[in-house]
C-alpha cells in the first residue's frame, strides 16, 4: 500500500479550522465552524466539512501577490514569520517550503484565505493599522465588515476566477491575514479516492475572539453547501 500511495499524484490544498472562544467561560469552551455540502458536489458530498479547497498556482503563487504586499507595506520580516525553518520536526517540507515565486508556506495561506471567503463568506484581513500591530498584538482572525461590501457578488467572482481574490484585496485596500493562520496538521486522502478527491491537505487553525454572526447565512445557500453548523468542543 505504501508503494501505491507514493505513486499517486496528490493536489495541494488548504483547509481552515475556525475556532471561536465562547463568551461564557464554561466547558465546552470553543465553537468550531463547519458547513454541510450538498449531495451533488464532487468531493465529500453530503458531509459536514471545514472550509477550504485546492491550491491554484496561477492565482495563489503569482508574482503579483509579492508586488502587492510590497506596495501595501508588508515587510520581508513579516513575510518571513510565515515560513517554518525548523529542520528537526516531521513535516512535508517539499509541500510547504518550495514554490514558484515564493515559499509554499505563504501561498497555501493565500489559498486558505481565498477558499474560506469563497465558501463561507469570511474574509480574514489586515489593513495598514492592524498590520503595524502585527508584532505586538495577538493574531486573531478578523472578518472584513462593511455595509457596502457586495460579499455575495465577490464570492461568485472568486469562485469563477481565483485571480479575483487579489483584485478584491486591491479594491478593499487590505491584505489577507496570513498571520492569523497556524499550521495544525497534514492529511492525505486514501489512494483509492477518485481523482477529484486525491488531496494533500494542509490544515490551518484560526482562533477568533468572537464567533461570526448569522448574517453570513444569506451567503451560504448560494454555493455548494446547505447549512452552516457550529460545533462545540
């Protein structure tokens, strides 16, 4: 079985576990966000899953992202914080540290932010003010809120063209909050899975000080899932 697994071509992907701290300090003390997929989706039909999806090299690892980060004022030291340099730990180094234009540690976080927004409408972001506080403040994931933000329209745009995620950030004058994502685990789908389901998933954990409101439920039903579910742990 090990030989068969080594011969299978897996697609890199990113999955986000969003945990919100409960306001009342009692057990269970965290709430986890999942959504229910419809039965006609290619991967995990009818299952409750974490938001996430497949890495797109043309959009998630393009030079335009580095150019935009520099233009916005993201420093090289801030980007270096995202790169795991330890060599004495067990992790899939080729998956996470290689890349066409920049390390995969960065581009897979872009994938995670893009897919989370596309699937559940949550846009992790930093503006100039919060970017300056990156070294001194805890890195909780914050969702972009604006009454004039066409959230659903942009979800469709990003769904149809992953490159639109960069255009979205430019339009809103923000950068995706790559720093609120913490490497959690790595999962490889069984080699017997269908081609569309052969994924090498990197799991990221994001902790939110407050849980996301039900206003996003209006975004949910327009895509490939049925319900937003909160699980306590």
